[in-house]
């Protein structure tokens, strides 16, 4: 090695030596790591939790005895997932376990993430203190799966503890509250995640123990565009209360919105993870009267130290803390005091000291960790959404007989009553046709592009999503029906320009390349747009303002609930589809597109500008995607950064089902998928609706490989 190479190597070696952890130079640093979803839809909640930890460290001046505290805030979420990611959490836990300076692990937010982290940290003898994980099976036997909790502790000792009450208490408290409100019939939903399923299971058992009839229990698809089929089941059954076991990011706001739109006045109850601003934003005005259970006492009933802490938080960060911020502060304080008692940098001794915390006087009161690592705090609170804010409603006491309670917002209203099967069928059919119209409009963009350049443009669904975001941006320009027209034009123009730019920058140079190359590029563009959507409007579901206000249309008396918005969606979508069909077959440019689709070389020899013709297809496809995005937000009252994937997949399926490259086929395929999804979700389960759609696709393709209206003829558009 000579000259510059030797110098570079020497310099790099010296720099690496200077960057070694301080522990290897005297052991004066102790690292405390937090693992929370700082990216994605749970970001707001997680940021306040991290701030709570930061406050505790600041008050300790980032020191414990002779040690300097190095706090590392790690993200366990990814933009692609939109929330916590199992792979990311595993990576965080392994990094912490491998770093000899890490003495404590604070987190996680999601119980599913804790399930991954605990055994990794247990093998490394590293204590984990949780401010938010409430799933009972993490610490208690007989309340979860058969092998829980022992499976999480491969070394045979406990290394996980939590300062928040577990779900077995919260589920019981919810049932006690329901009984106190006079509820006789409940319907239970869950988001199919560890936390949500566990809570729903406890709530169901507690309801049965209290002789409350459980009409049904169903897991939902957290990525579904709507829950109209589910709430129609609930309305038909005559439920007086709907309980949702799950987090805001998995659909609670949309559920309560669809519940109110269906005409049901049933109570809506959800657990502590929904006591956050994201729920209020996602549900919009429909959140009024929603009931939320939460461990501990409200700020106004806490001790003076807690009240002072809330004041310090507001002053320090100029905002309100979310539900788990104070628990995060307490978890950090407990950890710091345990390290101080031990006085040495030793994982085993620190773990034992944390787990042995007894008679601790903190912001949450006087409490201890029991042998399982659970807090001895058993107080539970009930909150009601009144005037768009969470208000303390009642102290919940599941160990005592129920007492009669009243609410401010709902005034004790019960369910609106059931509906017969034929009425529900008609409602589901109308809902399916409305959703199918949206799918068909998006599918037309797929079929246009494929017909001309045989490109499966997987980014098209995300162009649809960006159109919805553009519509949301422009929604404040005007109100009422005129507002919808203006916003529709804004979304169409934005998406048309975006789609044309994508073609110009990403696809045009790849024409003539092997098909795999543009396909992979399209997938890459899709991820780019998805992330841009997240940074533009955030990672949580965003409420799309209602431009019509109350728009119920009741048919056959008050038995069939039809929405004016459903009618408007179809009145806009159908002319768009019909107009495109006319354009393709009866205009000069449309004939040029068909000629290009049949034989681009021959079309060019005839004087057709092939690139301009293809560009026009991208313009038109983008405009249609933008229109569909605007209509989606208008109809479903909610948009999110990742909705393009699900809707895009449905649209692509519709194009294939009808015969990709065939305009009429795309329209027919979209309507079929919309109706099949709506009816399957009601008569079977929403969770299996996508599987049924693909089953229908496979069955049709086996019989007609070219699709319902496709053919082997050269014409594709």
C-alpha cells in the first residue's frame, strides 16, 4: 500500500479508534434506548411518549451517579408499513442486546412489537420497561395463548415490566361501564393484532359474565376502504354498543364514522390506544359520544406532582401530552432510580433492581411491580368525546356492582333498531356499485397504458392516492356541490400532470426494454409516491371534510339508508367511463391510440406521433385516477398515504377480470369486484372479501384467459 492509499487507510483507522463507545474507555456511559413508532400513523402518540422520557432525563441532567446517560430514541416503524414493523423492532432489540453500554430498553408502543423484543432482550439479560404494552399474555398465564407468557422468557427469568395496567383489567372495566349504561346487547370487533384481539377477548368474556348478550365478534381488515358491511350487520342485529379492540391506526375512526352514517345510535367504545388526537381527526364529527377506557386517573384527579408535571410538559413543549406520555416519564424515572440504587453498570443487577421496585411514589401514585412485572395500579377511567374533546366521564370499578351512569354527549341513546335482510341486501348492493364505480375509473388508467405499451403500471394506484391528497388540499376552496366540482378539477389536473411526468422521467426511456425492467421501475415509483403521500399529509388517516353535510336518502320509509354521496359518485363515474369509451372509438386521437396499440411501427409509418399518443394516454389515465381519488375522499371521508396499494390492486384485478386493454371490460370488472366485496363482507366476513375477489378472478381466467370481454384480437383499447 503506497502514497495516498496508505494515508487514507491510516486516517480512517484513527477515526474509527476515536469513535469507540465511551464504555470501552472507562465505562462512564450508560445507554438507555427507547423503541417507538416515530414514523407512520402512530407518530403523534410516540413523539409525546419520547418527550415524556426526555423530560425525566433532563431533570436528572442525563446523569446517574458517576455515569453519563446516553439516550437513544429508535424508530420501530417504517414508511412502507405505515406503523410498527416486526423486522425493524427485531433489529432494534438485537442492536440494543449487542451494545454492552445499553442497560435498559424503554418501549414498546405496540404489544405485537413487545412480543418480538422481550425474548431477544431476555437472552441478553436486558430489562425492558414498558409505558404502553397492555396485552395480558406478555406477563400472565391463562389470558392469552397456551404457551404465554413463558415463551417470551427463554432464560427462565422475567425481564419485562410495565407501568400501565394490563388489558385484563381494562376489558373488565369496559364491560362494567357498558352494564352501568344499561347496555344489554353488544357487538365486538377487533383489528386482529395482539393488543386488539386480547382486549376484545377479555371484554367478551366479561360481558358474558355480566349476562350482556354478545351478538357477534369479528376481526376486521384494517386496510379496508370502508366498513359499511360490518356496521350493517351490527345495525341488523340491533346492537346497543359496539366495542372495538384495536388502535386508531387500524380503523377505529372509520368504523365509528360508518356506524353513524348507517343510522345506528349504538354506543361506540374503544380502549386506551384510541385516546389520542389521531382518533378525533380520523372520526371527525362522528367521534362525538365515543367512549374510551384508560388505565389510571384523569389529570385533575392525580396527585400534585402529576398536575405539576402536566404544567411543565405544556410549558416545555407548547402542546398537550397524549395518553401515554406520563407513563413514559414514570417508566424512565423508575429505570433511573433503579440504576442509582445499584450504583454499578451491570445488566443483571439493574434488571433485578427494576423488577424489585416496591412502594414507589411517583406521578401515578404509590405502586409496585408484582412478581409478574405488572403494576399494582388498578384504577381505570372512562372518557367520553364531548365537543370534539376527551372528557373524563367516570371512574370504572369492575370489582364492584354496576352503578347507573349517564353521559353528556349521547344522553343514554340506544341503538336505532334492526333492519331486515332484504333491506340490508339492497344497501350492500348500492354500496358495492358505488365502490365498484370508483374501482372501474382507476382500472381504466391501467387498461389504457397497458393497451398502448403493455406496461403494468403499478404506480397508477399511488397516482390515485396523490389525487386524493390533492383534493384534500383543495377542499377548502369552496363548499357544497360547487366545491366538489372545483376540487374534482384540481385533483384531475394534478394527477394528469403527475402521471405524465412519471412517463416522461421513468418509463419513456425504457420502451423496448425487456418487460421486467419497466415493471420493476413502476414498483419503485409506487414506493416513492407512497412516501411522498405520507410526508405530504402525514402517516395517519386524514379526515376528508363532508362537502354535503347530512345527505341521507331513505327509501321504503326509513328502512333503507342510501347516501346522496353514493348517487353522486355513480353520476360522476359513469359519465367518465362512457366518455372515455366514446373518445377511444370516435375521435381522431382515440383512433390513433387504437392504431398504436395494434402496431406501433405501422402507426408511425402512417404519420402518427407514437410518443405523443402514448403521452396522451398517460394524461388521460392520470386525470381519471385523480377523479377517482377525489370521489374516494368525498365518499369515504378519509384518505391515507397507503390507500393506493389496496385500491390499485383492486383496479388492476378489475382490468384483468374484464380483459386488460379493453375499456368496457375494465368498467365491468370494477363493478363486479365492488359488488362481490360488499356482499361477501356482509354475508361472510370482511376479512375474506379480498380472497373471494381473487377466487372469482381465478375462476373466470381459467374459463376465459383473456377476461370477460377480452379477446385475442389485436385491438386492445
